[in-house]
C-alpha cells in the first residue's frame, strides 16, 4: 500500500517539480526564466529630478525595461540611457533584454535659447521665433529681414554691433541674443 501512495504522490508532484526546476537556476549556475534582476538609473549627479525618484525596476530574465519619464535638468535634454558611465553603449528599451543586473546612466546634452532682436517693430518679419539649439550646433540663418528706409547689415552678438555672427562657422555654446544691425539708406 505504501508503494501505491509513493507512486500516487510522485505522479501528482512530478509536474510541479518539473515546473519549479524550469523556473530557477539550474545546477550549473545557468539563469532561467523566473530569476529577476534589478535595474538602476543614474542621472550623473545632474537634474532637477531627484535620482531617487527614478525607482529601480525589477525585471524578469529576458524581459525589457520600462523607459522612465525623462528627468529634467535646466538648459539640457536627456539624449539617452547608457550601460556605461562614459555613455558609449546606448540601451534600447524596445529591444535590449535583461540578463543580469543593469546600471543605466543618463547622457545629458546642453540646449540653449537663441533670441533674435530686430531693434525695430517696423520691419518684416516683425518677429523671429526663438530657436532652441543643442550645445555645439550651428544656427540656421533666418530669412533676411527688411525695413523701409534701411539696409540690413547682419546679425551681431552684441547691441554695439562689434561681434558679427557667422552662421556658417559659429556654434552655440550658451544662451544668446543676436542683434540685427540696420544702416539708414542715403
């Protein structure tokens, strides 16, 4: 009778034992489908969002990481999340799979506002929209403004018109205002 109970219990428990074995680490240390790993997010010491507000995620082996809401840092934008502190190996949230503990580092890029001061409300166009430019990029030259009785003489970094802006060579490194220089027609 004891043998029948042993067989009965073995038959009853065998599927459960196979399931448990398939969902854990195998004897040789191989990771299987039910093991979970932590994902940590580091903002590089920057940002107005406290790094603690980007909570660690627990992801099952082979799963994908849920992309967090982009943190905020004044005058910068988040270019992406990377697996190394040098930000050379970008994490692809749609395709990369978690196979071990993951540390993701934020890569920040400076972004600056460029304003255009026409020094007149009588010119066409009457206003040129501000541009938001990534640090180190060039500005596309706006349409040349016109003002009756004046010739447009270019864009300058200062209101005294001593530092001309060259749209082909100069790059943005800070917030700035470009000033339109006008020369009265004779």
